[in-house]
C-alpha cells in the first residue's frame, strides 16, 4: 500500500491511496470524505505478469514484495518462479513498462539481488544510495532460523557481512518502519530513579540501525521433562551483527508483534502462565560513565556552549552497547493482529502507537503511556506506579466501525506536523487522520475565515484612525 497527494495540496491531507491485493489487483482510494465512494480497481498486475510469462493464469505463483509511489509513478515488485518482475504504472493505472530480472537470490528493500550478487535498482529509485548501504538477509529465516547482514560495495554487489543463528524458532522480527519513526528533536530523557528520588538525564540511543528479533526457546521445568516456552528478544545492530542486549520472558509465547519507535522497542506477546497479554517496553540509552541528574545546575558556560554544538555523527563501530531499561506492562485490550506507529517530518510531534485487534477495534495510544509504566503517574507523584497500559474509550479511533482481521497498519505523515494518515487493512480497510493531542497547526473545518478577515480589517482601520487622531492631537497641543 502506498499513497500520493496532488501538487496543490499544501497541507498534504488530500491523498490517493493505492492498495495491491494478494491476487494482484490494484485499487485506488481517496482520503477525502467527499470521494470515499470512488474506490475502483485500476489495473490487474497479475494479468500483465502472466502476459510477460506467456501463460494465461499465474494465480498462486506470484509473491508481491513491494509497492512504491514516486513522482506519480507506481512501481510494483513481484517474485515469480525464481525471477523478479518490476511493473511500472501511472497513477491512472496505465502500464508504462514491465521488466524482468532473472535468477533472483534476495530482496533488500528497493534493491533486487541476483544470484551473481549484482544489485538491480529501478531507474526511478536511483537517487536512493545503494553503495555503502546495509540490509538484512531473511531468505534462511523460516528454514534455518538464520538472519544475515548484507553490505553493498562500490561495484553494486551484495557482500555477506555477518550471520546469526537463533537456537529457537524465530516468531517475529522488526526494524524501524522508516527513519522518521525513530527521528526526534528530543535527544535527552529524564528517567525516573525511584532509589535516589532524583531523575536521571540520559541520552537516547540511536535506533536507525536496530534489528529486533524474537525467538522462542523451550526450557525444562521438572525432572519429568515438562517444558515451558521462553520468549527471547534480541537487539541486533544491522551493520556489525552484534547482539547489543537480550530480554528473556518466561512463559512467553506468540503471536508476537514488535515496533521500533524513537529510542524504544515495544513488544506485544502472550504469557501462558498468567493467561494475559503483556507488553515489553525497552528503552535504549547510550552507555555513560557519569549520569547527570535533573537537579544539577547548568553553568552559564555550558548553556552558551550548547548553542554551538554541531550535530553528532555516530557509527555502529564506535558506539558502546546501550543500557536497556525494561518494564513489562499488562495490555488490557488483549490480543492484537497489527501494530504500527505514527511519524513526523520534523520530529516535534509526539508519537502514537496504533494497535489493531482481532475484534475489529483500532487503538491509538500515546507513546508516553508506555514509557510512564512502572514509574510515577504524571502529575500525581503520590499515586501508585502504573502496571498496565492506560487505555480508554477515547483511544479507539475506529469508533463504531470494525476492521476484521487487520493485518497491517500503514502510516504516512502530512505536511502538518501534528497529523498523520493512518490506514488499517485486513478483510476490511479503515482510513482516518490522527493527531497526538489536538491538531495545533490546523484550523477546524467550521472555522469562520470571513469573521477573521473582518476583524483584521477593522483592526487595521482602527490603527490608522488612531494614528491620525494622535497626530492631530499633538499638533493642537503645540499650537495651544
């Protein structure tokens, strides 16, 4: 699923949504309520690939890997019988070109890797750097529970850099949905310290290259051979392949859903002993020898220096492993079937975590509700710490509607910092626009623009009249 907006839409709120079904049919929808009934099928991608293959039907033989929208062009990448097809369409659903890449070994984002290790990139995506970039090799994930790292060298060849084999079945893995999901202007966080009663100022760990892998191991409980599952969450650096940290949860089992947002990793899983759905919230901070508490007084020199500091350039080869602060919270809504997070261009707006449940409800919960868990309740220092994720009826953004068997959440930012487009899809599809709080940079639909212009005009005339009266009064006083 992907979207685009017209050039005259300065706010980025008028989007066209393109949906590719598992059978290869491409649909077009719109975000404006006035055009909600204009959903239509615009192109059959599977039929175009069948024509290129010289067969009448290829249903069940095609795996659709990726779809992007770039400059009004729709690019669909599909895998068929060991080869890749790249289909280029216009926004109106007209076929521009269809290219075949034979003998494909792997897919790395927008890159197609052949058996000869050569990297193929569509011309529309040539501006995305390939040389020096890193990717994750998942081709042996299901068969061998192995994940590898790949680096693209200067000759546009994929070079294997590392490999990790997990001792149990890998049930979930995730990286940041985009660089905007982990981007934030707040690089420091005051982390509550219950022992000293003084907050510690910690620097957030950069998670742009973070890979989170969850696998299940079985451990013996008694001498009779009874086994219990253990959910192991590993934090892996995609560049070096180093395991930065691990979390272990006894009696943890799938289904597991993972989201990486800013410096935090949110993992939703089921506890077989307590028969409850829990959320592992892990915050990653840079390892520092000396911690600063929020009661420390900054010197005038440090304040002046803070304005002159240039942006830091960090490297996976030089960073120390992070310090991980983990807490486990109960999740009252229970099971979920999809998980996503909002993003923003400037990194100013607060992030929201979007949950889709099997019952059809869609929740939008502030990220702070997870980070407050196990700490003091904001504004209520004497209250007991949270042991669950606080939710309410206002968190349900699907309202009276139900999204049956939601499979994924797609989020796209608007040009307004406060708002995001959210599409939740399964057997049903739901669209809405969400904001973390009020849309502080957007006027209401019923805002009275004419009254505002009238008031501004009256104030301008009153200012001119007041200046004229004041000048004549001064002249009178001088002649008096």
